[in-house]
């Protein structure tokens, strides 16, 4: 009995945590990913391929932790993440870059690499699947562990076969004479190249800050900052290609990209056309007193520069330009963003600028780039991703005065394909909480916006990890309502479907505009036009155009719930009907529309449990109660695949049992239970459904 009580209480707490972890639309709060009492730092993130993300960070609890969140910000791998390495090793020595990096395994999971301090400073890796299962040794797979040396600044890309190619800065020859090494590891955790890696460059003096991209043929292209000719030309930029067998393809120790006078450093790289790549870097060729500029070069598939020798200046404005990032527009062009001090003689007012260059080296956004943000005080450490429509998103740390504070916050901007800001001047606040830093990372969610993650010090005690979703129209969270299901109402006489949807993120206290109702629309034949003012916000519609082919069938008041359910009359039984949901505010010109979903009703007033296994449910399932919210009576449907014990109970938000609806053996089939909440006060509750091998919980709302 004790085990059951503890398990049930734990279950309630888990589902309550999941509810709280949904995207928080308040930029002062945002959504917590990990707030454990230890420090969590340096988050890195990839898409999970389903609108969500996998996030990895350095964690003082052991070494590296990870979390997967779905498209709605729900944590899928437990509270505060799961350990990628169960051994507490400490962070290996590095250069201030994140000690761990992450890539997709192209199967919904991820491969993570990190600098590990268990011996000295070594490279380890781990593979985790989409369900959060650790696939390799629980302490990680060693990539390079040569004793008494230092390996760090690891980067990685996919090898096109479910594994990864990893590159790092390596001190095996001499700690003061670092080289570049690489290793390939398969999805099964077996290394493919020589033990402890193969040399990419072992030229004299330092080689550092490697960056890597896939070459499209199972190999990789790697660029780095090089000190081999430091006495004559300063720091230079080199590049090398390595094939899937670990054999370098270009000039021994790398092909020269730029050795102009002065220092060239911190190169970054992205793909271009026909197997070529674009490399950009900070450059001091003119004068150390004027600071760094931004230069770039295109390298073809043979390692030969294609533009002017030593590159083309992307920005040679006065004072310093640095902290650059680069990304392909996927059509041969390249976006470059950087931190810019041109307006400040003392470098204490930094802004964000950008440039777009095509494959021929032609610059499109002016000689010195365009401003992304020129707000007061510091803006720094920009990151860039394409928007999929010829433009780009940019995110950065921002220290502009806000709410009487000028500590670090997170801002971002959307620049369209004409180089014009799509959002308000100087960007929007992703996180207005002070001490949200450093180096925010973000990804395109592949649906309607971006997910941003950052390291957060709002407690002033420990570093935590927070995230936010921003849609393409600047709404935080998920602004559109989303249909969950359209299903037949069981055990009735037909003519009705139950429609459930997730609320708009704007349907919350303090949001503007305030959602006050939802409209339920049915697609019609022939077309019956919905009358919408010409100046309505039609750009908010993700799919169907409400002006052609939908009629209103119900209006539901908004009560700031997370999910809603209602019953809709259908025109015919056993015929698909298509519905969508709109969220409305006081302004009649404003609405947010869901994507459509189809379903149908059936005349099933007489239900018999069939002995034909083909007609029985193939798996257990729990559905959202209907209606929801409700004032007195609601219905809960569940399905079970085989005869056995079933429990269905209702709990309050503190985990206290308030009602037992089912507690007995049931035959396989579809079952519906009526719940009378007359004895309960208004508020949120949870109903928990259990069989011997299945557990699910869903919220219900009692309104008065």
C-alpha cells in the first residue's frame, strides 16, 4: 500500500510539473528547463525534428545533462533533465567556449561531445535517443584520452550515417604548441579512425578554435586560427577537408585561406553551392589601432579560394567588429552578423550589424552592413539562423536600460529578404528578466517560429537554464490555438463529435490582447463566406483561409484554461467534417486561427464488446474529458486493449484524492464514465487512469 501511495503522489507531481513547464508567455518569467540547486551553464540546442528541441548543458551535479522539450515547451525527459555522463568529472580546461556540443543523430536523438576533466582535459561523447535512453556507456565513450595532455574546444557534425565527426584542439605534441585532431564515431559508439584521432594539422606553433561543417560526402571541412607564421604575418586562417576514412584531402596541414598582414582569427564556416564553403573571420590587417574588421572567402570543393586573395571585406568600418556568426540562406548566399563598436570611441556602446553576400562575393546590404540593433548600451554575442523565406532571425545579449535595470537580457530581430526589420526597431525582448546570459542559442522550430535558450542568473545564487518560443509575429509561447482531437461521442445516437483544443498562449492573465472567446468553424460545401474585415490580421492564419469555406458553429468563452473541450453537432454520421478553432479578443479585427482537423460522428447508441480482436482497441488510451471546462457534469472516455484492473481517480493540484470513478476489473473495449463534480470547488484538478501497464493523467477544470 505504501508503494502505491508514494507512486500515485509522485505521478501527480510529475504531471503538475509538465503543466507548469509549458511555454510561459510572460517575458519576465519565461520557461524553466533546469533550476536545480547546482549550477547549470553553457546550453546548446538542436531541433528534435517535431517542433521541439533537445538541449544539453554543463551541470555541476555530474558533468553534462540534457532535456527534450516538445513544441509546447513540455519537458519530456523528467524534471531538470537527465545525466549524459553519470561520472562527476569536472570541466576540462578550455578557452571559455561551451565545453559540450550537440548534433542530431537524424533519428530524433542526439550525439553530445564534451571536454572532460576526469583525467586531465580529454574528449568524451554520448548518444541519446528520442525517448531519453542513454545508448552508450553511462560515463561516455572516450574520443581522445592521451595522458598528461590537453584536448578541448571540441566541435562535431554528422557523418551522414548516424554517427559524428569530432574535431578538437590538441596538446599532445606540446601544450604550448597545440594542433588540430579529429575522430569519427559511429552511431553504435565505435570509433572509426586511429585511436585518439587523426591529425588535421600539426604545423608549428598554435592551431586553435576549430570550426567544422559536413562536406556532403560523409566527410567534413574544418577551419581554424593558425600561428605557424606568426612572426611574419601574425595569426592566419587555414582550412582542411577530411574524408569519411579519416584521410585529409587538401594540402598537408591545411590550405591557406588568408595570411594578410596583422591578425586574422576566430573563423566560422557554412556551406555554399556545389560543395564549396564560405569562411568568415575577424581581421586586423589595416591597423591595430582601428580594431578588427570582418572578412570572408569562398573555398571550392578542392580547397581553392574563389574570391579576391585574402578575402573580401564584409565590414571595414571604424573601430572594432567582432563576435561574428554566419549561416547559409540555403540558396548559395550567406548571412553574417557581428558585434560592432563603430559609434563608440571607448567601445562601451556596442551594436549588432549584419551583411548578406552571394556566392560570387557580391554584398547586398551596403558597404559596411545594416544595423540590426543600435539601442543604448551593449548589444553583443549575436547568433543567426535562416527564416526559411530568404531572411534571417538574429538573437543577442542586450544590456539596454529596461525596467530601471541594465543587466543582461535576451533580444532578437527578424530581418526579411530585403534587409529590412520585420519586427519593431531594435528588436523584441525574449527575456526581460535581468541576468539572462550569456550567449543565447536558438533554432528554427520548423513550424511557426524559433526556440531560444540561455543561461540565467535571476536567482543571484545559481545559474539555471531557461527557454522561450517566439512565433514569427513576435508572440511569445504558442499564440495559436491547436486542435488536439475531433472524435465521436461514444454511446450516443450519432450526430455529435467531441472537439478538444489547446488554448492560445495569449489566453492568459496579463497578456495583450486578452483572449475572450473561441470560435468553432466547420468547413462547408458549397462555400459560405465568413465575413472578416479587410484589415483583419490574416497573416496570423497558419493554413486555411477563414474567408472561404467555413461557417461558425459555436462560440466558447475563454477562461484562461490550458485546454478546452466542447461537443459539436454534425451534419451527417460517418462522413468526415473539417473544423478549426479561432481565438478572439475585444478588437474584432484580431484573431488567431488553428490548423484544421477532421473527424466524424457515428450512430453508436448500442455498443457491444466484440470478441473479434481486430475490432478491439490495440492499445490503452485516455481522452480529454468533455465538456471541459464544466460546471457540474463531464464525461471521461478511456480504452483498454485487454481485460484487467482499471483505476480512474480525480486529484487536486496538491495530489490529494478527491474522487474514485473506477476501481475494478474491466473488459477490453471503449468505456465512458460520467463524473459529477458537485462536491468540488471551482479550480483545476487531474484525473489519473491506470491499468497494469499503462498510466496517463489529464487536467480538468471545474468552473462555477
